[in-house]
């Protein structure tokens, strides 16, 4: 039995506890919530998609009987609305991805997890505020906080801090400065939820770091020898390489902070809010991808960070940092994302041949999301180039008086010629 002293962190219908535990091999987080005056405990992460169950709405499943004897409480993942029974942990949506639930009692400010053995140690306990976004027959409708949820564990804000102190740009810079990749995931989820609920603004420009932070004990270098996926060790290496790419991809998405007050060249047009919404969605999905891969690596007996990192993807960002639209979108979103789409089917085939169906499922999720990311890059490249004044070329892409720019001006190039010229100049791979 694991005992956890929670002191004065009282739980009510608008608060939950997120408890981080660790044993000799794994770390995990458990959510403790109060439902109908009883405590329930369950995994903080959705077993289907890696979504944040810790902020999922708790309600009564509509398809079940709703009398007191037969009603069943469920928690709904905010990513794909998968529903899980808080009594049994059963996946009520697809019947494929059950979550863990834990028997818990509270006595003298001490939580007792009956079904966990003493190998698990408590690393941290954090109280979060939640707003149940559905009309609930279970929760007191007046108990939810008036603001959006604020999680002190995930965004390092004091529980007394006002969420209005944060902006999208501040979140982006904070994430870029965060070394722990799992903390990046949590911060990304938090920022995305606040942005989508119109609880934060873009905010004033804040200078981002030249390079995203990384844990100090990892070796950053190019590592291409990952094997063919036939052995477990080889597949772990492949997943590790992909997880590394997804970690960089999270940072690349949040690099929108660099261009928060960007104006279309030769115009006074700002980027619409939809641009930032699109890239917040990209960041959230890249964070989901990293978490899925990180979890799968652990399940297969590996640990993310024990193999070398590949920092090559960030080099493209550095080379194109002077130009948001033409270079950054062309190289990062329209080329690197597209290359991933070309390679993914081969990688998936390797895992399918090894009968690693869980990894295949994860890789298919990633592949389908990346199609949308490539489309977003093309969407905004087209938007910007379409709004350029007649006979005006984006000099920001080429530096002033470059030979490439001079040649394009002579040809009065269209956006496709501009794109191909950018790729020839900046693409490395």
C-alpha cells in the first residue's frame, strides 16, 4: 500500500490532485478527484492518445441508466472525447484502451492507495483547478472555478497567480526554455487549452532563446545508425530517433513567438489569429506524438534520452530565422514535414513486419497528423505570397541584394518559383 500525506490540500468538486510516483523502472501520474462525496483515482494520461485525462470532464455516461443504482461516472479525454469508466477503467468508446483505476481512501489527511505496492514512491503532489465543461449530473454546477483550469505542476505558476499574467508568446518562450521534454508536453497542453478558450492573448513580443533548452546529461549529435527494425533494440532506436524529432518539432511550432508581430513584406498586414491557432494545434499534436513515442519506448524496455539526440532539424530553423513565411514555412513545414510523410510508410512497414502492432498504431496516428501540418505550412505560405503587392518579391527570404533575389526579380517569379528557389538555397538534407 502506498500512503501519501496531502496536508491541507483539500479536494472538492473544482479541484483535483495530480500525484507523481516512481518505482525502480517507471514514473507515472495518478489523478485523485472527488465525485459524489467519494474519491476516485485514475491515470492522468489517456491510454488511447496520450491526452491529458487530468483535465477531462467528469460526468454520467448518457447511454447508461441514470438512476442512482445503475449510473456510471466517466471521465472524458479532451483530445478525442474517449470516455472511460471511473469504476472499472473500461474504455466505453472503442472498447480497446482501458485505463487504470485505483482504490483510494482518505484518513487524517493521508491518501491510501490500496492497490499499489510499496515499491512506488511519491515524487510530488500538486493541486489543480478544473472547470467541468459539460453540464453534469454528478458535479455541483456551482463548484467549478470561474476561470479556466490552472495547473501549478505543469506551468509552474503559483496557484495565486492570475492567468492573465501569461500570454501566448510568454508560454511559447517558457516552453522553449524548458529542458525536460515531458514538462514541454504539459506546458503545451496548458497553453493550448488557454488559447482555445480565449483566456490568453498573443501578448507583447518577448525575445526567445537562440536554441531550445535540453537536459544537460544528453549528448547531441547526428545518429543515423538505427537498424532495420527487426529486433526490439533496433525498433527502440527508431522510435527514439522519431521521439527526438518530435521534441524538436514541438519547439519549432512554438517558434511562432519569434514572429508574433510579423508584417507581410511591403504591406502593413498582420498575421490573423487563425495563423496562431493553427500553430498552437501543431504544437499540441507534436507534443502528443512525443508523449506517445516516449511511453512506447518505456513499454519496450528503453528510456528516452539514453541514446544520442539529432539536432539537425533545428539547424534549418536557425538558418531561416530571419524569414517566417518564405523560408521557415517553406523549409520546415512544407519540406521537412513532407519528407516525413514520404518516409513514414516504410517505417510503419518495418514495425508491421515485426508484428509490433502497438507501435504501428502510434506511427499511423503521427502520420495522419503530419499530413495536416504540411497543409498548414502550404496554407500560410500561400496566404502571405498572395498578399504581396504586385511585382514585389519577399527579399526577407534571400537577404538584401542576393543573386537569388536579383534573378527572381528579373523573372517576375510566381510563388512556386519563389518556393523552389528558397528550397535550393536553404534546404539541407
